C-alpha cells in the first residue's frame, strides 16, 4: 500500500491508517460496551440469519443435544433466607422483610428495597436472624441505605459476654479489609478471647429489643501483648443470606410492605452453540430482553457477557464454575455457604443458586454442584432484574 | 499477485463464516488459524501504490462477518485485520517473500495482533484462552499462508553473452559438413 508514492501522499496515508488503527485498537481494548452494543443494534439483522446457519452447521458436526429432564430445586432460596433470617417478634416493633438491592461490602453499606413509604426511617435497626447488622442511615421514598456496623468509623455499643461476666464496650468498624476494633472497655474486668460480642441498646431503642441478645461476633486478641501492642477485635462475617434480604425494625407501619424484587423474563431462541473465535464455552441466543442470565429447564446456563441488539452471547458454565457468584445450599441441613467452602462430600449433595452479582438476579437455580453445564435446549428465558425506582439516582 | 474479484471473495467469506463455529467446535479446532485473517491476506494482495479503499471495504466486511459468529467485538476484528495488513505491507519491504521461511514468519507476525486482541476479549468474558493457543494459531496461519500464496518465481536474467556463450551457441566458424 505504501510503495512508490510521493512522500507527502505516502505520509498522509500512513498517518491516516495509523490513526484509524489506533482508534480501533482503543475501542477493542477498553471495556466499554456502548459502541459494541450501538453497532450491534444495526447489524444484528444481518448477523442473526448467518449465526443461525452457522448453528445448523455446528449441530450437524457436534450433534444436537438430547432432551433434558426438568430441574426441580429442593427449595427456593427466598424460603431458606426467610427460615434463617426471620428474627423473633419484639413488642412495640414490627420486623419488615426487606430485599437487598445491592450489598456494597467495600463501603459497608446495604441498599434496600424499602423506604419511608414502607415504614423504614433513619436509625431503624437492621438484623438477620439473631445477628445485628447495623442501622438505616438514609431513607428515600421507596429505597434506603443501611450502614453496617463493620463500616469504617461506624460505632456500636457492645457487651462482651462469657460465663464469667459481662463488660460494656464500644466497637469501631474498620471497613471490609480489617476486623472491627473493640475500644473503651468497661474497667470492671478484663476482656478475654472467645467472649461473645453482643449488641447493646441505645436509650432511644425499645427495651424489648435488648431481650433478643443480638450477636455481632467473637472477641479475639491481635498484636503482641509483651510489647503492649495488643488490641481487641471482633471476628465477624456478613451472613450470606443477608446479601439477599434483611429485617428492618419499624415502629410504625407504612401503607404497604416492602416489595419483592421484580424479575423480567423474556423468551429466548438458541442460535449458535459455539463461538467461532473463543470456542464452545460461549453460546448465542436471540431474545428481546437485555442482560441477566439464560434460564433453561435444566438450570441457569450462564450469564450474558455481550449483547448486540437482540443477540446475546452467553458464557456457558457448569454450576461449580460460577465460583463466588454462586451460593451452595445443603438441602438436608439447610445451611447456606459459599462454593469455596464446600468440601468433596458437601459437593456431592450441595445445590447451587446464583448469588446476585453482575446483573444476574439472586436465587436462580443453577443445579446440583456435581452437574455439568446445562444443555441449551427446550423453552429458554433471558432473566434479568427489572430496574427499581430510585436505583439509578444513587 | 493479482487481487481476487469481490464476487469470488464474498461467497467464500460467507461460506467460511457459516462453517467457522463448526470447525472451532471440532476436537482440536481451537488450534485452527483465524479464517477471516487468512482471507484478508489473500483478498488484499500487497500491490505497490494501491489505494486504501479496497482494504478498508474488505476489512470492514470481514470484521462484521467475524463478529456475527463471535462474541469478540467487531472493533477487535477490524483492528486485528488492519494491523495484519499494515504489518505485512511494512515488513514485506524488508523480507524477501520468495523464501518459504520468510513468508511463514511474515504470516505468523501478521496474526499476532489479532491473537492478542482475542486474548483480551477472552479475558473480558472470563474465559481462559491459553497463550499457546494464540501462538499456534499464528504459526499455523503463517504456514498456511506461505503454502497457499507462494509467489511466482523471480524473472531469470538473460544469459550473459560472453565468449563461452558465443562459442557454445554460435556455429563453429568453418565448421559443418
């Protein structure tokens, strides 16, 4: 292209080509979906028949998938969360089950799908079962923000308890990366490792709330006491169920209870079971929906990783390959745990659900942990969470 | 080398696009070279002084076809194919394309930008595309390109008209029956 031209013309072409290639490379490398989606909207009419034709070729070479049995989950994740998280009733307070829109653990915040309209107000206690989580910090009309007790600089009055006695203290959160510190311990005694850290009520809280004995964690000592560098910290972890729903104490009920998170389900048609460049772990479906995950009769096949108009690329995964984006439930004991905590025996009986990350709704059944990737066959649906009012304003 | 006509390139491109996912899904298909890149190198020969219109049109078309059967972005396809043609144009002036090894090396180097962009796309989708996959694809493309697009032999210079030549060709003076 660049031979035997006058110098000025040659340099002009060189500069033009270089600039064009630079722009294209930047657009290819920057993880910005908008140009791809915008372009895909215009070209999906051409791409769909071609992808359908390629899909027929793949089926002819690799064989059509067999009929799959219907997956029946042992229980709904929502039901299990309700079993684990419903606190005991307290006189003068009504527990409102409130779904979590987003758990921002780095900031120590939960965004909840309930607000002033539902009776939630700043200062309302937020709990999960017998665990204290924090208080509502800010309440909008239909959503609110709860500050966890582990958030940086959040202060919570606590009681350190064991068989030998009880000491009052204050707990100071240090964010996700460090355990909360216990400070200003009552001088009546010495704290001991292993003491249970319980929530201590404020004067404005209903006295009956203290009768619940809400827990925060277990006391542990850090640092070297010989150098007088010891400090007391609380070993605690946000329960997995609390990423899905929490219970907020309300003194007065609103006109309606907090809503369930709405799901958007759109039918999908399989087009292609393999990607021509990146291999058979990506599949293409056509659906008027957008984002989310592809649900098949045998479980969720995978999340949508790229969308161009009506065409959606799915990353096809086995249940265990969801990793930290999945939750494991032992149907026998009803224990909810992360996939990374499963041992070989637990994997044999665990059933997995989506955790609710990266646009995939929480609680969709993935299938038994030992199962392979579900076949993309039968009635398919693209499932995503419908936008919630006030969510975009955050 | 003469450029193939568009009415030949287009059906071949469509056919390759329809067959590419099936080929990739075959056992060992992940090592196969990128068919659109091979097609681009074939359809846009390095003609000295040729305009940019045909390469841009073909790269645009091949990129769109590639992205219709792949989750990788069309921008990655356009950038990868464009870099390949630019590299071939630039390196072609330095390497003697008559040699098989040089052609092979040139083809492999041309395939590297697209392999790198595919790696980036795979990482974005959370897929583990091994580095050796990209390298093998590039290497195979180099070999295929070197085999399929062997250039015509260089023109042979006329025989020097020295004394020996004259003696050999010319009838001997005074010779004959």
